[in-house]
């Protein structure tokens, strides 16, 4: 097994499923990873037709509010995220997307020795989903690793207008009282898992390279297991 794929296999195997669907997705993804090394997107928009994605989910530790973006292509409120580049660590993808899409200085989320775990970022996925995409480049399957990122809502943010119309913090009450169809189809399951306190995002850290950078424009503070839902740019 390719070393970068073996790493993803270890990450996926370390997730504690919150329900039977996540357990089923975990078993399927582990089997997929054992069967092929072709798991990173090589050609836009969808080669191979199933590939890895990282979501980064900013959560305010003071009140549990979650930052979501109004995604242009999907027409949904989604966590920031993107495709894992060939041989890229998925946690590094998550931090790269936080930097590119929100302008967050992500250096502080990596420890001085280059390992993950600083500032409450565990560097390991908390949640796993398998989703058929919709939007401009619909029809492929995203295997998504969800990484919670502790972030206070006072953090200054900038965003990419090509990716989303706006970004804002959603309180737990707002999320509960909003039509679930406005979000990723698995978002309610993610928030339920967060609510259980499962893992508390504090699993064992693993090696992670630091990423840096800036981002333009200010922003404001058919199988039930495979919902047709999300476009990830």
C-alpha cells in the first residue's frame, strides 16, 4: 500500500463511528483503500470518480457556534473544504483550506516540531462521510474527512468570492431550527456527534506540516447512504 494511502487508512480506522451509517461508510472506505492507491483527485473535476476530501469545521469553543460558507456551486451552506492533493496529509488539506478560503493564520495549529495538536487541533478526522456530489461538476463521489477546528468568532476572516457568497457563524439553535436541506446531508449527524462529546476532538496527534498564506476579500462575521448533495471545489 502506498505510504500516503496507508496513512489515510490509519486515520479512517481510528474514527469512532457515531451511528451505523458511519460504521458502514468506515468499513467501505477501509476496503476501498486496501483495494486501490488511486484515491487522490488527479484531474479536475472528477478523476478518479471517487476521491478524498477534507472538510475543516470551525467551532467556537465558547458556545458551539459553527462557521459555514454559502457555497456558490453547491447552493448549500457547507463547512470550508477541498480535495486532498496527491500524497497530501488530509489534516494539512484541512488547514490549507482554512487558510485559502477563510484567511486564517494556521501556523498556530501545528506544534513547533511539526506535529498536529496545537491550539486544540487534533490533526485527526472526527467524522467520515461518503457522498455523491451535485452542482456544476456533479456525479462523482467524495470520501470526506471532517476536521473540527477550535476558533473564536472574534477571529478576523477573509474569503474567496469565487468559492462562496458569504460566511457566517450559526448557533446550535439556528442549525436546529433551519431546514436540513440547506446543509450538507450529513451535517446534522456531524452536529449530533459533536453534541455527544464523542472523542472531544482530542485524539492522538500525528505528524503534520505547517501551512501559511493569505486570502482575498473580507467576509462577514439515490441510495440513502450516498445522498446527492455536495459540490466540493
